[in-house]
C-alpha cells in the first residue's frame, strides 16, 4: 500500500509492505537551511500503541552516552536522511506516521513542518501471491541484543525461540503448505536441491501417512548436497517417496518448489529461493513464494513430470524451450513461468532485456556475482536508480590474473550517480564504539548473506514487474541447471512487499560494508580498529547534511524516487 501527502512544503510517501514500512521525505530546497532532521511518531491502531520511533545516532551536545546498542527518540535525536524504514511493523496492521521537520539547536529543537500519513501493511497470506521473507540478516544488532549472538538451537534445541525469530514466517509457510494436503485426494510433487531440513521431510512423511499422494525429486548429482540429502531422507524414513535427480552433464537440480494437487488437479505451488535446509530457511536471505493459481500450478506440474523421468539436458532443453516460450517484449499482465534448462542462454538475455526497460528504479540481487549481460544496464540504463544487492563483489571463477581488472570494473560501476551497490558484511566487535559486535549464525557454508534471486523493474510504478524464483541470474541457470522463475506484472501489492524487503536487506548490508571499510581505514591510519565516533556516531549540527540530497547525487535520486517527486 502506498500513501503520499504534502503540507507546508514537506512531502511524505509511505510504502507499506508486510513487515516493513518505507518512509520517504521531500522538502522544497529553499526551506531546508537550518533543517536538523526529521522526527517520526507512530500510532499503531491495531495494538493501540503510540510512540516516537528511535534511531542510534545522536548530537554530540545532547548525547546521553547510554552505551552500546542503545536507541534514542527521533524527537530529540532526529533522522538526518530523506528516507527511513520502520522494520518493527507487523503484517496486516494500520499505522499513522507523523513526520515532523525540526530546526533550531540540538538543545532546543523546534517544529516547523508536519505531515501525517496512514498506511496499512500487507498480509503475506492475503492474495493470489503469498510472500514470506525470512529474517535474512544472519548477523545483526537485534540478534546481538536479543540472543547475545549465541548459536541457534543452543538453548532449547528445536524449541529455541531463535528459530522462529530467524524464520519470520518462512518455515511456517512451508509447513502450512504441506499441511494443505489433508488426506486422500490430495497430492504433493516436490523438486529440491538441498533437501535436508528434518521438519520439512517429516511433514512430507506425515502427509503421506494421511494418504496424500507424495512424490519427491531431489538433487543427487554431486557430493554436496547429495550425501546430506540421502542421510536425512533415510533418517526420516521417506526413501520410498523419493527419486534421485541426476541432471547431466554436471549441472544442478537447483529447484525448490512444491506443487499441491487436489483431485489430481494442480491448484497451487510453493516456490522461491529457499532451500529446504537450516541455512536456507533460517540463515541466508531468502523468500518463500506461494501462488494460488491453477494455470501456474499446472505449468509447474508439467515441468515436474518432465523432470521425473530423469532426462539429460540434451533431451530436456529443447522440450522446455518449445513448451515455455520467452516473451518477445514485456511479459503479459498476470503471472507466467520460465523453466530451465533451455537450449541457449535466452532466459538470461531476457532478464537483462527486462532490466533495461526500467525507467524509475531497478532492484536486483546477485548471489554469485553480476553476469556481464547486466553490466551495460547498470552502466548506461534508463533507470534513475539502479540497485544491486550482492553476496560478494565478484562471483566465483574469476581467474587470479583477472581479479584486479574485474574488481576495478565493479568499483567503476558502483561509483556512478545512478548505481547503489551493497555487499554482504557484518560488524565485528569494536568496529564502532556504540554498536554491538555481531557474529554469523554459521548455518551456511557456501552463501553467508544473500541467496535470494529476484529483480524488480519499476516497483513503484502502476505497472511493476517482479521476477523471482530459484535461478541465479547466470548462464548456467539458463542453459544447464534445473531452474524455475515466475514473472509477475502489474501486482502492486507483491511489488511493495518485495521492495520493502529489498531495502531492508540493502540498508542492512550497505551500512555494514561501509563500516567495515571505515574500520580498516582507521586501523591503517591510527593503528585502531574503531571508527572515530566524532565523525560518524554523531549527527551533523553544521547545516551541511541535507545539501548532498540535492543536485546530481545518488542521495538526491533516492529522495526524488522514493518520495514520488
């Protein structure tokens, strides 16, 4: 849901996702001199609670010096940015945000403009598309505060509250979907890459015992994840329900989807980027996406049936290329599917073509580096903002002698005014004086931070496009691996949910990457690993901060785009 209000030269646009509300501000430039920032008051109409939202930065003159990890009211320590996000919002709730522009001095802040917006967050289960993002921030301030960076499961085992907090509804969504197969007449068809989360395998076994028709394909091509898959399949006693998928030549059966049948008729599908593993559900950033659409479910069932005979690529690729054509231009309104492997890299090329159509904003995740077909889009595309959220700046396979040139190429891309890159990172102990040190949950050995694979094309327009599924934006995902993607056009609710979660993860990692770089810089210059709190930890009281948000700067583009200018 999107709401935009203007009063007294101040504009506020609220974009309500499921667990996130994005708040963007704009002011006439001639009213900005003396602006000390924005205070944000939230009224929760569902819980009947009203309070000032809080931040971590303070003015030096009014710093209460409360120690590490503490938050402060934005009425006394305002937000010096034209965008802020409420990550404490809950799904299906109604909130009123009162945004107040402040001037004066740190000791005596005065109100001079105010706008209120009322927004309702989306229910992840309310619609044809149900969207569930896990926490995905495997090292965070909130985890450090709540759980003291302890290992998940170390207190209470499977009952440890850490699991529910990290899942954020993703684990529950998978189990709930399987539970929809209540007995005879229902069926489940599963395709899995990592198939080793005991609770999921047990749920499938329970569905079988309810007399549902359950058939499972899981990857068995390479030692990882084959050996662990086999181990958990044996332990949960569902071997008779399973067929080992052996994609040839050495490719991956990389799907993560479940089709629900009722009366032998496909009615819904669960897909997304989430492997059925502890790391997939509770660790790295991922999404579980449920589609209640018989046509989409039928396409997935037909795909599953094509895979069930264990065909090799030579047999499968032409069949999928013929059955599931790539659109010539934009996808049609509604939801379509693209399946791999294909006879060529046409799927990858099409995703790059779609990215190039973005005019306002492009938002992409790259778990394994940015493929070359997307680099021209980020260098000279039409979109005024081009975001990239990456596990690492470079993907695997870059030869040693080419690392420097490849790194310089990516650095040049991210320095452009229209591009905004964030790379997975964490805050080590003592990186910043007032922030808590963070530790990874260590649930993942391959991808630590960003595993989800999706693209948003003009998400704040009236005709947004969301591309999401199992396929990394790579050549192998197009012409070698078993992969699935859904393309959703024209659904603003889905776009708002995905955009909120994208910005949550992007801001989380952009800050940590910046802080890590600053800590290294400070250490090299002053033999210390701490960032100078006088330069970073305090708010600006010199009337300079807002000036970078105007002109041809990335901050100006962010202000204009998200505030709807």
